[in-house]
C-alpha cells in the first residue's frame, strides 16, 4: 500500500511506531498524518496490481495462449511416444517463448512500477527487482 503524509493534522503515534519505528518522533513533531493514495502505482485498495495497456495485455495473453498450445502438443508427443530429441526441441521452444513473455513483463515493470515507486521514495523496490531478475536468470 502506498502511503503519503499530509501536513496539518494530528497523528496516531502508536500506529506510526508500528509502521515506521523510531522515525516517528520527527513526524509527530511536524504534525503529519498518513493518507492513503488510491491512485498510486501498482496499488489498488492496498493490493499491488499491474497497469498494462489493453494492447500489451492482449499481446501477453496471445503469447501465453500459444505457449499453452505448445505444452498440450508436447503432452501429445509424449503420449504418442515421439522421439525424445523432437520432444526436447519443442520444450526448448516453449522455454524460449516463456522467456520472451518474461522479458516483456520485466521491461514494462521497470519502466512503470519500478520507476514510479522509486520516485515515491520506495527504494526497497530495487531489492525486490534484483530478486526477481535473479529468479528469471536461473
């Protein structure tokens, strides 16, 4: 959930202590309050969501539908006792197609969600991104 501070109101110091820890004294002295930003990047009602254009979403869905068909094809190949090398080549093609989907999502994520969260001061998104990139590179 994205949270911003709005000036001019008293705050619940206990709530801030639970959220932010020892930095609360400074916030309390400034008389700031927490205000939830409902239009924040990747966040709707406290749940992180993506915000892809309809064109991008359609492209991703088409790619995933093709991949799904390829996987069903591999299942059929195995059921028909198709030569192993042919099945393995199809699996390699599926992995490549999935990597393509991952690259598209990663690019969109970095250009939108990551940039916006950094601009909002949420530097922990960098660690989240590095963890995700490490998983994709395995």
